[in-house]
C-alpha cells in the first residue's frame, strides 16, 4: 500500500509589484472535461485566476510523482483563497492530475487573519474578467470535510451553468451561448446551490450533500409562528377563565346582599309601634262661628 505523505507546497506566490498575472502548467485528464468552465478553462486555470487579484503573480505548478499521494496545500490567508470555491477548484485540479485532495479543515487552518473570514460555498470577491466559475465549484463540502470529484460531476450533470464577472456574461452550459449576469447573481446562485441535492449521487464517505440553508430558516420561522399561536390561545383561555370567575363572584355577592336586606327590613319597621287612629273629637270640620262646639261659650 502506498504511504501517503505531504508534498511540499507547489503553489508559488510572487509578491513583487506588477500587473496581476496567473499561470499554470498543470494538465487535467480528459476524463475531467466536465470540470472545465464555459470558456474551456481547466479548474487549475480558473483557480489561478481567482487567486490572482490578491497577488501580483500566481502560479499553480503540476503535481510531481507519486501522484497518488500528492495534493496542493493551503497557501495563505487572503480572501481570494480562504473560500470554498477556490478550495473546490484547487482540489479538482489535484484530482484531475491523479492526485488527492487536502481536507477542508486542514486547508483553512492557515486562514488565521481575523479580518479575512472564511467564506462558505461562495467566492468572496467579484469573479475576475476573462473567466467563469462552474456551478459545481459552489458545492458546500462542510458535511464531508473533503472535495469529491464524483459528487461534483454528478452535480454538473444536473446543473452545468457558470457564473461570470459582474455585468458580463453567464453561460448556461459548458458549450452554450452566454447571457447577461448581474453583480447580485452570486448570493441567489449560491442559495439555489445550497438548497439543492444530487439524487443520483452514490452514498459513500466522499459524497457531498449540499446543506439546505433555505429549508432550515423555513423551519425556524414555522416554529416561531406555531409558538405564537399556542401562546395566543393560552392567553385568551386564561383571560376567559378569569372573566367567568369574576362574574360568578359578582353574582354571588349580589345574591348575598339581597338576602341580608330581606331579613333586616321587617325587623326595622316592626320596631316602631303603629300610630293610633285619630280621636273622633279631633276630626276635621268646617268652620262655623255660631257653633258652640267650636269655641267655648261665655262664662
């Protein structure tokens, strides 16, 4: 069994001042023709072009034997390379030459600059001129922690589109005619990729299943809505119960007050003796000056 070992860095960074340039002498196997972009550029060429904006000159040299244990290591902490799109392209560049891929976590271990966060399933900058990035390069490999050429090819079979520079062209397939693209295409394009799956992929340790971020947020929203509905029903039930209890107590107090009044009223009136009827001599009569009864006679 061949012993796997790390190959010394084969990516040469020239930091001298000058015009951006990118080169590669790496050649992919014809079996990886699907990995080329709409401009027929190999993944090695596309990776070099994505790294070029951060360096004055950038080269990707061909792997040296033994190829079955050779791979490209991480090379720095710039935002041009600390992203999953560059990792996928560079890993494919290694595998198309017969090499292997570095683990994703090992690749980003050199991305230590706090001002340059690692970008997942996207490229942190605008796509450079004179190149396009195939859709399979945006696959999220966090679940498997490694690039899989098999999964990338199966994804290509269902989505062969490409993303180009802002305000330039986007190819719908490796051989189709380009159409216009906008600078905002990256976020929507990545969302579509991360929410899709490759149903034809063969389950294995190297297969890749994009993470459906849209589905996760949808579930979170549904849980919040359900919680709000349950809370609202509970609040209405509690208020209704309190209102019924208050009405019952109010009616009980009213009945008690009426009973007390009914018992006290007869006793209060019976404590006063009835007034005797008036005496017959004091009955009212019309005034009569000649009647002796009215005024006493002379003595």
